C-alpha cells in the first residue's frame, strides 16, 4: 500500500469512527481531508462524496448535501467510477 493511499484510508477510518460516535462535524472534516489528499482515486472520491452528502443531509444542511450529491453524480456520469452509481439519484434528490 502506498503512503498516500494509507493516509487516505486513515482519514476514511477516522471519519467512520466519528460517524459512529455521532460526532458528525468531525466525520465531515476527515472525509473532506480525504478528498483533498487524493484526487486520482475516483472510486474513493465517490465514496467520500457519498458519505459527506449523507452526513450533511442528516444534519439538515441540504444545500451542502446537494452539492456533494452533484459532485458524486458528475463522477458517475463521466464514467470515472461505478461506485454508488445506482444510488446517486435516490438519496440526494428524492430525500431533500
């Protein structure tokens, strides 16, 4: 595993821990750090955008949730990833 990939996975796992502890702001921060650290792993980016969008939706920040959903939608429609491609429209457009 490369150094960059390891750091990115660390951000992902720390964010998941904060999410489980209902520390949503901290979870969002670590997902955002993961997005900043890795720009060439589109599958990982899609997962991070999906998680951030869901967390924003849960906290009531619907405009931020929509923005994350649109970033995920852009990744899927440009065929850069197939992660979450069947879930893009359901959580972000029908749940708002």
